[in-house]
C-alpha cells in the first residue's frame, strides 16, 4: 500500500493532469481528495487549496476564489493539529465542518 504522502501526491497528480486537460470538475474532485489526505501536513494542505484556487480562477467562480484564499490562510491550523477531519476543502462547505472520510482513504489516515 502507498504511504499517505504517496497517496496525496497521486491524487494531486491526477487532479493536475485533468486540470491541464481543462476537465476542471473532475480535477477539483481529486484536489478535494488530496485535501482530505493533506490536512495533517501544512504544506500539503496549502498545496491542495492552491490547486482548488486555480480551478476557481479558470472557471471564473468568485466564491471559490475567495473561499480558497481564506482557506489557504486558515491552513495554518494544520501546524497545530487543528483542522476538520474529512473536510473536502471546497468553498461549498464550511471550513470548520468535519466530514466522513471516504472509505478508500481511511487507511491512510489511521
């Protein structure tokens, strides 16, 4: 089984490939999965929000852009172990709401 870092990178890479192919909705889904995996690490957490921000800019979604800027700043919570576990990280959900972790990602976070 991959390590947490490898699984995070895998999701981010899938998202980036889809982003490059202008498949922004599917790319965002992988960035959300990367976000769930990246929350325990400040750098990974910020990287996932950065790519969500890029999607927001490409699709010209003001709410997503503003939401991601706020979330990038709020990612500092990862430095102190303070983050809502399972939260997908998009502007469509509260940045404080814990969410269920997808079953296939649970083993990486245990």
